[in-house]
C-alpha cells in the first residue's frame, strides 16, 4: 500500500529492486461490493498525472453509467497536462433484470472489442488499460477465458492492466499480480433505496 | 449498484421513492485491501460531473501520496465545467514503519481539521465530502468517535460523505448507509514488490 512499505519477502528472481518495483501489474477488482470500477478510474487519475497514455475499454452498455468518469477523463485528456486518454465503447454490456445481471449486448461486438484490446497490447498503445466490467463477457463465454488470460499474461513492455467486474474467473485471478475483492457489508438498496445520480453515475 | 436495480424491500418510512433515492449517504470504504481511497476519488469524478461542490479532506501526510488525485481534481475544478473542488490538508497523517501503520502527525492538527469539516457540514458547503484516511485519527483517539459519528449522522441537508481507511470503528459502520470492505486477495508486496508510481500515487 505504501511507498515506504517493506515487502514481506524478497524473491530470488534475478531482478533488481527497481525492476521488480516497476514490473507491470495485472490488477483485478472483483466481488459483489461497490467500488470496483470507481477504484479503477481512481487509478486512471494517477496514470494521467504521470503523463501515461490511458485506454478505457467500457463493457457496459447503459447510456447513464460512466458518464461522469468519461466526462472527467475527457476534460483531463484535453487539458494539455498529464497523459492522453482514449475511451472505447465495446458495444456489449449488461443490464439488471429483476435484481440479476443479464446479458444485454452483442457477443460479436464484445469479441471485436477484445480484438482491439489485443491489438493495442501488442502495439503497446497505453501504459494503463481499464477493462471495465470485462468479467461479464468472460463469464458468459463471449470471450475465451484461456485466450484472454494468456494474452494478458504475455503482454509486452510495461503495460498495467486493471480488470473489473463481479465473479472474475479463477484463471484470471491466478494470473493477476494484485486482486482486491470488494465485499458488500451494507448497501442502501437493502433498505429500499434505489441508485442516485452523483453516486451511481 | 444499478440505476435499474430493484430494492430488496420497500420500507414503510413515509418517504416517496424519489426522496428515498436521493437521501444523502454516509459511505465507508474500509478493509485491508487496496481501492478504498481510489474508489472515493472515483466518486468525486461523478460528483464533479454533476456540478456538485466537492470537499476533499486529506488525513495523509506523505508528500507523494494523492498527488495524482489532487492534480487531476485541481484541473477539473479549474476547467470551467463541472463542480468546484476544494482540497484540504489536515496536517496529520501516518506512515509505514516496519510494515505497520504508525501515527505520524499532530493530534491537535487532526482535531482542527475535523473542526473544519464540522463547520463545513453545518454550513452545507459541499455536496460530497471525501474524508480520506480519517479512520486512523479515529482509531488513535485523536478524534472522538462518538462525537464524529453523531455529527455525521445529524448533518443537515443533502450532503454525501465518504470515509476511507482501515479498521473503521464499529460505531461508524453502524451509522453508515453503505459500507464496502476492500479485501486483499493478492498483493505484489507479498512477492517482494514495492509500491510504484502511477499505481500507488
């Protein structure tokens, strides 16, 4: 967590401390709680501030979701400070039906979206990739888990990747360097409260 | 989680759906995992996009931490779009010593910082308050938990508050509308990797 933190152990991997410190990370934010995507966009602020090119790949279809984040990152990208930010909409997504997540999109569009990510990873287009809600097309079989994990694991250069969404596949968790589970302890919907602007979007 | 989500139950509290939906929230991000503060700053993006005044109250002392977020919110605040953002440094904080969080600051400064938050809450200065890492001065007894919780619980108007940090006091959790625990599943420091720029700050 901290710049001054001491690692629990020092591996015998032939890397210098600096090489090990700057190793590109595969990060997963999963679990049923809130904050998975919001924390990923918080990371995008840090990357922008470092002057890094940032690619956001949005696997959520709703017109309302992510509008605040998209607008903010757009203003930051156009500010003449920090890094460039590209925002990609992948043409697939999900919606809530009777309290459950249901597919709401086009498997072919999701596959084309992933192909774009793969091309950008190969070209080292970005330093940070936000693969927002990508666990759902993985879960639904719209994307091949083994192929996605292999591509992420073998990506070249120094590209950080953060994948968000519930129920991340175990293969993805196994490949990740950093996994945080957001656990719902209490949620206003439990008390009959619906989502509201400024908080949910 | 979702605009279209159905609440699990509808309470008999005399509020309309809209009144209940727009009820101001006390949010806590706690747990040992990453993403507590980054998710709070992600919420700040949404609030900014709504045109809301946002107050960040930073209880972390390190010069390095939060520089990306502070810079990004500063650019957004000066953009002429969205809401105003004030960034307050509370003059108290913590550091990591031998892998443990240790107090590193001035209890009196923390108390003065909290007094400022209390004044702003009374004046309804902001629509969103990010009380970043405020659990630590609460844990150390630098702030009175009962007084803080009572002030937050009885705040006037429609002010959302998000408190971040490990080991949130139970009284705060009990008063919160929304609690997410960030749980560490895997962290690079476990593999001997130190924090790196663009990811940790």
